[in-house]
């Protein structure tokens, strides 16, 4: 289901008008960013199979609310360029990808910042907040519970609906299947996404290099990333900064796992939870509702 008059009332309104685009060299990767605004910095991190373009209706509203907003393409996604995959998939681990984004933010002049992550980007935001609590001032995790919380709750229903996690983890075959007809595999709707966001996303998903990187994200997730989370839990590492958990009302996270906030209480000290009246791609389907929730959470006087 879709909301906010699903962009019927949301024309592109100047796609990232006033944002500056950069390709930032962070060592073994180059990270594409678009940024604008003044005030406290916030990093927006997209999910699969999107690019930073997914934020085009949310980012300007956060700029108007008084923030410096940075939207970045994850390593290997969109216009970001990463290294070749490694046999253990560590080149695409959430720890390494979070390091890319921290380095990019540092080069942009932001030594501390808030981070918002959706879907796969939420795992990067989670990892960054755990690893760099002196850098991340607050974190918003959208449509997310920790990877190991998913894996420890596997049911037939979960495996049936989220089968793509396990398909993407297979060697070689997913690349061949997806790249044979990426338009059929990754179905997007320009009326929902916005024409320019759709065009950017379509170009990315038709690039075999990007498809490979996106699959490596999932392969790392079931291996090195899951082990990193087990190590965190064993060591008692928790999120100490204010943490927002938001999930799509018309997606299946709550149906499969119950209240996500209850799960996150096992990982974070200061948790706020909210449903967004949207399907999964909330930044495109319910941008006004999401922007309002984020602006309230990010407000410097909240604390």
C-alpha cells in the first residue's frame, strides 16, 4: 500500500535541487554523495536495491528543518565504486562499508553526525553506531531488526517471504539470473519513485558491477556481519545514543516478528518506536510522514 497520495501529490519538485554531488576517495572505495543545508549533520543511507536517490523527497524537508543532509550510495551501489569481492565477502561487510561512510563524512567536514538507515542501509547505520559511538550522535533504523535476530527467529513463513536472503547468498547463480533481465527482476514504478529517481535506480540495476556488489552485501550479511553481531552481544555492546526504530505499517516486519521495539530493547538503551503508514520503500511512498518523524527525532532540543 502507498501513502502521502503516493507522489501523485509528490512530483519531483526539483530533484535534489541545491545539492552538491561529489565522488569521495576513501581509500579502497569511492563514495558518491549529494549534500546540502546548514546545521547539525545527518547521513541518510539507502537500502536494496535503491540508491541515494530514494531520499529525494525526504532530504529537502530535512534541509528545510535546519540540517546539513548527506545522502550517500553504499559501496558498490549506484555510483559508488568499491573493490572486487573477496572470498569471505569481507570487502562488503557492514563494518567496512560503515568505515567508508565515516571517512566520507569526515572529508565533508562532519566529525559527528546523526545517521538514518533503511533496509540494508540500516545494518550499516547500526554497525556504525556500535563501532563509533563518539561519532554517531543518534541513529534511526528503518524497517530493521539485527541480522541475528532474524536468523534466530527463522520460520517457514519467514523463509518463504524472505527467500531472497538465502538465494542471494548462493555463489554465481544470482548474478546470472538477475542480469539476464534486470528490469523483470527489479520492478520499479516511476509514478511511485519519481521519474529521475527511477532512471537513476534503473541504470544502477542494469550494471552487472552493481548487481554483484548488492549480492555481496547479502553474502556478507549471513556470514561475517552475523558473526560480528554475535560478538557484539557476547561483549555486551549496546547503542547508548538516542535510537529511533521506524517500520512500514504495510510491510511484514511486525507481522513476522512482533513489536520491533521490544527486540531493540535488547540492543539499545534509549529506544523510540513508530509505525510509518507506508509500504516498504517509505522514503518514496510516505515522504512527508517519514520526514516529520525524522525531523522531530533529530531536533537538537529533543534531549
